[in-house]
């Protein structure tokens, strides 16, 4: 029998209110969070997912960081803007980076929907989900209408 991901157990409510800070922890902040997601705020499809997660994040377990915002500085993350645009990234409270489908598993778990993504961690399905996401990520700009008629897709900040 397949076991569910331990990520389903990271949904305990925060002990203190979350502080604002463009998605980055403020020095001295004790506000707990499960994951900080770095998303493309110029991507309409991405924003549908992010907005759904924001609505469901009553416990404020997710820190949302829009990499397309004019004041976002990728250098502060140790990643390039191009790396962050290539596929979804997230950072855990201990500083560990997570990319691709694993980000979605953790985001959904943080809002109490881990069961929806749990099958994407099962052998066989995990590999298919990872490949499917990489194909989508490579074609995301074109699929969301953000390329020129000549087919060239250039990423740039808003």
C-alpha cells in the first residue's frame, strides 16, 4: 500500500502574525511559515494558481514573492532572474531550495490540500509529473500568449 507524503502534516497554524517584507523574513521575525514561493506575477495561468493558494492560506503558511515585481531583486536570493523564470522555485524556512512539482506538493500541503498532489510523489506518477511540468515550464511563455508573433519569447521584468 502506498504511503502518503509526510508533507500532509505541515499545516499547523502559526503562533504569531506574519510580518510584511516583500516575501522575505524580516530580521528578528519569529513568524512561522512552511514555504516561500517565487512566482511570475505576469503569467496569467500562474496567477490563477497563486490567487487560489492565497485565498486558501488562512494560516499564512506561504510567503508569496512576485519575481516580476519591479522592486524584486533576484540577487538577494542567490538565484538569477532567468533561473527563477525557468521553473517555479520555493525556499523552505531552513533556506533549502525546492523546484518544480515538489513546490506544488508543498504549497498544496501548506493550505490543507496535500492529498490532491500526493499522487504526484508516487513512483511512476512522480516521473511523469516531473517531465510534464518541465515541458510546460519550457513552453509557459508561449502557452500564455507572452511571445511575439515571430515566436521569440523574451523574459523581462515588468
